[in-house]
């Protein structure tokens, strides 16, 4: 082999080595960027869902819809998204106004009301009453890591006088969705 062909072979080997080096650097750098994105990625971590297809009666005191109680686990840095959807029916009575108030609760501690509905039902008949669609959500940002029970508490109030209650108030087709997420 001549000197010229040796030099040509060495140049080709150097070009191949440089190309492989840049390719390896690019792949390693790309993998580092992907890992960094995964570590800082936001989005849903866990999801829990409960459905209540039955119709249940609601009283005039705050009480949980126990069939929808959901136990979740929160890790450090996670927020909790809670969504409730369902249908309620306020039956007629001799009172002037009905109020339906629904709270999210965490471990039995009521949080700010998520849904308040008022309707005048005086002089209403059973034929006048319809199912009311309900959908609301809340985000809880500052929960410590650990397990929690998420609940829905409901109250129906009557004004001006609770003694004049006329009908049964109920829920049906309700669901509770809870997700932990990284913001």
C-alpha cells in the first residue's frame, strides 16, 4: 500500500470516528433532554372514579353520599383535582325557596361549597319538578403526602320554615372523579 492510500484510509477512518463521536454525543444529549422532560413533566399521575347509579334520598342536614367516598393517595408535589357530576331533584313543598348545597370534603372536613342551587318551589306540583343536572370541580393544591378520603356532602334547606317540608329530595346517576396531578 502506498503512502497516499494509507493517508486516504487514515482520513476516512478519522471522518468515520468524528461522525460516530458526534452521533454518540447527539444521542446522549437527546436522551438527557428526554429524561429531563420526564422529570419535569406535568400531567395526571393517578385517577380514581366512583359511580352511583341508584337514586338516594337527601336530608336537611349535611351528610355524605357515602357510596361515592373515594380513598386516594397523594405524593409530594401533587395537586388533587376533584369533579362531581350528577342529577338532583327537589320536590315541592309549602315553602318559599329550596336551596341545594354540595360540598367536597377531605377526610370529613368540609371545603368551600362547590355547588349552590336555589329555586322557588312554592305552589309547584310534582309535574313541575325536573331533575337538575349538576357538574362542578375543585383543585386542592396544598395537601401533604398521604392517604385521604374524598367525599361529597349534601344539604337541602327550606326557607322560611323547615317544618313545612313536602317531598323527598334525591340524587341519581352521580359520579365522583378524583385525579392527582403534577402542575
